[in-house]
């Protein structure tokens, strides 16, 4: 397991009882470098949506636990937030909750001259994402997908 995966996994383990006690669910945890800074991001959610108070309470409690455990070697910035409306669908649990929703898919390489598609998520397998794009069933290999997220309706 890489350092990043270890940090994310251990953080999620610390966050699980905190999230439960605060009435939120863990959407995702990521440890990423942006420029010269490292960020530890915890995304939380609940059916009616999270607010700043939820994020603040979880952040304070998680920060205390991270300080107590002190397993992250690098200096980092802790952020706790909502995954947002155009949330990225990284895990199968994200896909499960999004079946029937409109999604945007960005491919690494063009297919039929385009790299971006919008359609309704119909299902998935470990190898494929099944959608309906412009009324036509369209299957994308997961290995070809750079990004899949909920589409924003404005």
C-alpha cells in the first residue's frame, strides 16, 4: 500500500466514528499534493446536505484525532467539506447512489472524435460503465475513463 493509500485509509478509520456521531457519512478521503502543499481532504455528506457547522464540527474532532495519532509525516492542510453538486464518482458506492442520474464522462482518448460525454448512468461492472447517451445505450471501459461526475443542471 502506498503512503497516500495508507494515510487515506487510516484517516478514514479515524473519521468513521466521528462521522457516525455527527450524523454524516464519509463520501471520500484523499491525500494529494498541489504545488508545494499537501492536502488531507475529507468529504462528508448527508441526505439533506451538509452545512458549514457540520464541516466545522467534523474538522475539529478529526484534527484532534490526527494530532493524537500523528501518523502523517509531512506538513499538510486539513480540509473537510461537502463533495459538492458536481461530485466525482470514484468508488462503486458513489456509482450505486447515482444510478439513474445524469453524469459527465471524460475519456483519456477521443472516441468518435470526442472525449466528453453526458448521459444517464444505467449501471456498471468492475470493467465497464453503462450509460444512455442521446437515447442510445453506450458502454465505456473503466480503464478509458479519466473522470466521471454528476452533471450540473443550471
